[in-house]
C-alpha cells in the first residue's frame, strides 16, 4: 500500500482551513485516514477541522481494540467517532464567541480486512478507482446534490450552480449530527481518493481520473497543481490510498 497526501492553501484564500490525518504504515496498527474542510470566520474553520480530525482519530484509536470486528460493529465505531467529533467541535464553538459559527466537513476512512469503512458529513468526497472506473462512494450533503437527486437540475448544471457551496449538513453546527456510514470492498490495485471540494469544484471526475492515472509518481501534486491552474478558489486537500505492493509501484497500470 502507498499513501500520498498533500494540502494546499490555493490561490484565493488567506488561510488553509483544511486538516487531515494519515496513519504511518510502518508504525501504526490501524490504517486510518481522515479529512476535514473547515468553515466559519477568522480561524474558525481551521479550528473546527483540526478538532474534528483529532477527536475522531483519538476516538477510533482508543476504542478499536475492544470493538467487535464484524461489519456492523466497525460501522458503529465510525459513526460514534464522527458523532463524538461533532460534540467536541460544537462545545468548543459555544465556549468562544469568535468561533460560534464554525463548522467542518468530515470524512473518515478505516481500512480493515479488504474493506473500507467510511464516515461522512458534508461535501468533501471519497472516490474509489477500480479497473479503470472512478466511482464516488459518498453523497454530498449539499443543496445542489438535493436538487440533482430530485431531478430539478442535471449533474452538469450542478457544477456551475450559484449555491453549490451551500451545505445541508456539517459537523459542529448543532449538538447532534447523523453521519452517513458506508462499507465497500478495497481490493488489490484499488485506489481511494479523499478530497476537499477545493479539488472537485475545479475538476470534473473524468479529469481527476486522468490526472491520477497519468501521473503515477506524484498524482497528489498533479491534482493540486491543476486545480490551482484553473483558479484555486479554495483550499485543496487530497489523500490517495493506493492498494499496491510497494515493489510494484513503478509498474505501469
């Protein structure tokens, strides 16, 4: 397995409000990957995303050993971790007036026994590339996604919709949040991409796929560079989890 992660401030923002965590494959028992895209005032988004990542990570690390290793139990662990992170962010926002409107997206990916267990709130995304097909595993909690689901607008119209950044659900904005929990297979040669909307607002899915596959050495840099070339209107974070044997990483896909 190969892990590639990078976060960039972009071209338009004064601060990077994205946060992420990736397990160290050499040292850590768990294969755990977390991404958060914060929002809200001066420093608010940065604080929210950082707290969300740290809180969810610590909850999973502290509770994984005593969790049963069946599908339902691990998904419940992920759900509980996201709900715990929500509570911590929400309580922090109540303590400091400057942070009262802060919130964040949160995506948690735990890889265990050839599966990826996902907790999801907001409009950051998790994709899986398998056998030359890119598939989004998460559903945006956004107003525009709701319109697409209802058939009011097309996926193409959603890309340029004036309210495409309006979230229907985010972490830390209320005392309780209901995350999506997802379990999918993660097999040899699969690739997972976790990313903030600073990437997906600039690049279509086929463009993301082509950049990933055509830049095998540093795909995370290729994605961020292209998003910046197109304007870089937001912070951009990518985590790429490539399920290859390290000895094969120079092999042409």
